[in-house]
């Protein structure tokens, strides 16, 4: 359990900057991309937290799958922001790299459940 909680905290801490990235988007995206990014980031943390307290490895793995889907949702939103020139590549790259690393970490955790 301690290992799971440490991973959860690590992921939450590393997601804070992605949440902040949403503030770089224009105000007219307040109810579009900004909210979508924020929901996806929160969903990652919630899925991992909920999965961590499940009784079976299969259940936990399912919630990690949902978190991975939300990581890709964040990536997609960042790419949309790039395509629409709301953010530039220099702003996006650290977040894209970070989400890639977090997906790898989550997949590793999932593989350790098997």
C-alpha cells in the first residue's frame, strides 16, 4: 500500500504543471480545452486513487487503464492547443514529455500487478 500511495503522490505532484498549462490558453477556451485538460488531469489522479483501494489486482489494473486513457486525453488537448496556436512547441514539449513518462510509470505499475 505504501508503494501505491507514493506513486499516487508522485503522479499528482507531476501533474500540477499540466493543470497550470491550461491557464496559458485564451479565455475563450475557458469552457472548452481549459476545462477538458483540467478534468482529464483530475481524472488521472482520481482513477489511480480509486483503483489503489480496490481489492483485486484486476480491478486496480482497470482503473490504471482509465488513468492511461486520461493521460492520452491530456496529450490530445495539448496537441489541439498547438494546432490552434494557443501554445507553442516550447511550452508544450515539457508537458508532452512528462505525460509520456507518467504513462510509462503507470504501465510499469500495471505490469507489476500481473
